[in-house]
């Protein structure tokens, strides 16, 4: 009697396909956006300086001081002060002035003119920052200083460094999540060799990426030249930094992780006594957990969590966040591998992982909410800063991922619901026979006969390894079959058959070929059993979609860790907006035409010094041929729409032909001001023109 497998409800199948399409579209769209995105900024920002940006001082100061939003790593030469001719005006010695302020002494006898302050330092969260500003002594002047166009941390070195960081995160997720899946969810003896290869590959990726990051650290934070990666002196300097110490600590912990992996897939797998296995499992769980927490801490101690507000709380929260991500997404990758490689899936393993994944999502949401508040700081920063926008993308991806995971849980529920009345593997074979017809049935029978003969031949001299029987009436789901042991039996049986063939006919080559054919038939039969399982196929599709979205999510997360937090970016903007922005007068040139006879000309305005506070205003009117234009009236008004200030009217006095002036023009705050100019050329001919200009 043949058994027909029940088909899943159309709601699950349709929803699963829809989510796959949505996941693919989201991945493609985000991939295009991220591929064209500009390099992300670093995480510390210059919030103040003395002299201030654009300031004009009466005499040369003794030193220039810089204040950042967080602690930075600074060495001699990190701050350079250049005179108008481009020559060094500082002594080269930098000093820590306390808190987040640093200074550099200036040489005596400096000339008047515009000086350029250029800095390149490393923020406390390991990312390099660079910038420049000017101030003037006596009066502004022209300057010959030319700063490099390439952004620090960019170029080929920046791309390689970011790639290594992505691979490090991915390797950590696979190692921790895959090992947790094997230890806590997957039954022993149920085909763990694919999982072993997965975990080992993750370990290799994490180790290689950590070594690459350590070597690239010097050029990434310094010159940007790839050759510096092999400079031992610069590598020694890196090892003395907080980031270098964290990377070396990660390598030492990875050595301990290698021992853990060897025991997990070695001694633990060979234990037969249940009590011994439980004791060893407990030891592995504790030891592996400590190693995983230690590796996660190497990120928390050197990056975002180690700086800013509430660092003492943020670091353990960041560690918990990383562990939750690894257990969830790494477990999803391991489950997907089992769905494709293992002949049969144990329902209890799927149920246990479903519970673990649910707990990980809860921990991920809680820790992520705290991290978002800490790094963004305000609702405006959530939408107006690069960090906030990337965070919104990440939240959207997590929502999509949770939606796909809910479909996976529904497939899991169907699997678990049918796990109670499970029958032998023959029932699953019947499904295959029904779908493939007579040829499939003959192939299955031939495979069974070949395997039986081979095993009988081996049994005369060797004890047969135990094989757990499948327990799924319709699907082949919820079984514990050691594919490695079955493969060993087939191989050993094939060898026995080959020996028998050699004795009968002396044709060893023919016997080996028959053994390979029998193994191939068995493998094909197992694949047909897997593909005939509707529940397994549905779960496979949804988990594959989860992995696809997770790959994009990891890319966005890596970009987030390289982007200046919204809270810091807003602090920097506020600091810049409160400082003078120009070192000279603001000049505006506006052509006009009142429409009457002799009504064309040009108005030129000069606002000196062009900053907040009191200013002198000069207005010049000229005809098209450049001569002075003695127009009857000119009026000016200033409006700052962003702050709802103005219009502030100004009525300049006539000084000479075509020249008007007003003193004490007050600009109350910095911003993008609209300057409206009203020109009257006769009793009836008048026009008002406006132009926006940055004052401040």
C-alpha cells in the first residue's frame, strides 16, 4: 500500500514564495544603494577649537587647541599648523590638555595672514578622522596650502579593511551560531560532518580576517599606502593601541576556540555513555560560551560601545547583542545546510532551534533598542543623519527577517505536529516511488539489494555500525540518520563486493565500479526522499530567504559600525554652526532691471566681517558699462527662514555716487540668510531681488 504525502496549505506555500521574492528585491535594491554609497565618516568629531574656525585674532596665539566629541589617539605630528606660504608654523609636539582637548605649540614670530590647521587622529572607537580649518592673524590673506583630496580611511586600503571587517563578523556568526546549533539542537550521530566543515570554515574566515585587519590597521589609520601593512615598525605601533590589543586578544581566543571545536567534533562525538556526554556537553557549553563572550568583547572594548555615554553599560549590552545575532543567524545557516545535506531532519532539533531563535530575537530587539537610543540621541538624527538612515534600513531588514522566520516557525509547527505518528523510512520511499514511477521503484529496489549484499559481505568480518531508522510517515522528517556511518557502510560493503568479484572473476576494476554505482544509486535515492518532502521543501525555502536577507543585514551592520553616530554628528554640526564660518566679508552681486528707461544695472553688496554680530554694509550700483549708477533709492532686508527670523530691514545712507553704506548691521545668528535688495530707478520703476547666502 502506497502512502501519499499531504501537501501544505496554499497559504504557507504562497506566502513563502512571496517572501522569497520580497527578500530578493530588498537584497538587490540595498545592494545597489550600498554599492554607490559614499565612504562613511568616522565617529569622533571636532567640536571646538582655539582660535575658533575662521576667527581673526589680533596677535599670534602661543598654541592651537582642538576639542573632540570623544577621546582620540594622537601622536606628534597628528596636528599641523601651516602659514600662508604652506610652511610648518607649529613645533610638532602635541600635548593632552585634559578631557577631550589637545594642543600643539606654535613657533614665535609668526607673520600676519591666514593659517591652516590640519589634523589626522584616531577616534576612541578605532576609526581614523581627519579635517582642517583656518584662522587668521591680523587680517585674512591668500594661502598656498593644498590639502590631499583622498579621505582618510578610503581608497584601496579602506575597501580591503572594510571587507576584512565584514568577513570577521560573518565568521564569528558562523562559528558561534553553528557550534551552538550542534551542541544544543542537533542530535549526535546525525550527519555532523557538513556542520563540522561549516564551523571550521567560519573559524578560518574569522582568523584570516582578524590577521588581515591587524596588518591593514597601520595604512588604514595612517598614510593609506598598502606597503605599510608589512612595515614591522608600524605594526609595533599598532600593537600598542587599544585596537591592536583587542585584535591580538581575539587571535588568542581563537586558539582556544580551535580546541573547543576539536573537542566538539572529536571526543564528544565519540562518547557512548549518556552521563559522560551530558557532563562533556555542560563543559563545552560553559567553555564555549566564555570563549564566544570573549571574542565578542574584542569588538565591544574597541569600537562604539567603549565610547560615549554609559560606556560601562553599553559594552556588556553590545556583547549580548553580538551573541544573540550569532546564535540566531549562525543557527539559521546551520539549519539551511542540514536541510540541503542531511537525508532526514530530526523534528526535535527543529523544535529546539525554533525556541532558541525566538529567545535570540527577543534579546536582539531589547539590546538593539538601547543601542539605537544611545547612538542616535534624537528623532531628528534618526532621519537627518547617515547613521539614522542606515539604522532605519537595518530595522526594516530585521522586520523582514522576523516575518520570514515566522513562516519558518509555521513550517516547523507542521513538522512537529506529524512527529508523533511517524512510520519507518519505507513510507518516505513510497512517496518517491509514487512520484518517480516504476523506474524510481526499480532503482530503489536495486539500491536496497546492493546495499544489503555489500553489508552482508562486510558483516562476516566487521561489526555493523548502528543506523537510526527514519520516523516520518510522509516526509522523512524527524529522523536521526548518520550519513557518515551509512556512507562508511556503503564504502566498506563496496570493498567487500570488490574483493568477492576479484575472487570470482579477478576483475577488481569492475568490482570497484559496481561499488561506486551502488553508492550513487543510494545517494540519488536519498535525494529523491528529501526532495519529495513537502514540509522540508517549504522550510528550506523560508530558511534560504532568511539567509539571503541576513547577508544584506550583515553588510548594513558593518556599514553602521563605520558611520559616525547620529548623536556625535549633531554635536559636531552644532559646534560648527556656532563658530564663525568665514574669514572675510560676504560679497553678493545681483543684476537688476526695473523695466523703465535706463533701468538696467548691477548691485554689489559687501557685508564685513560677514559673521554673527555687528557688521558694516556697503552697497554699490553700476550701469551695464561699469560706471557708477546714481539710483534714487536702495533698501536691504535680511531673513532667516529656518529660524523664523526677519525680515530685518536696513536703509543704507548715500555716501557717494553709486555708493551706500550702513554701520552696525546686526546678524543675530548663523545660517542660510535670504538677502532681499529693492532698487528704485524712477518714481514708478522699482524691482525687488533676493539671493541666499551663508552668514555665520
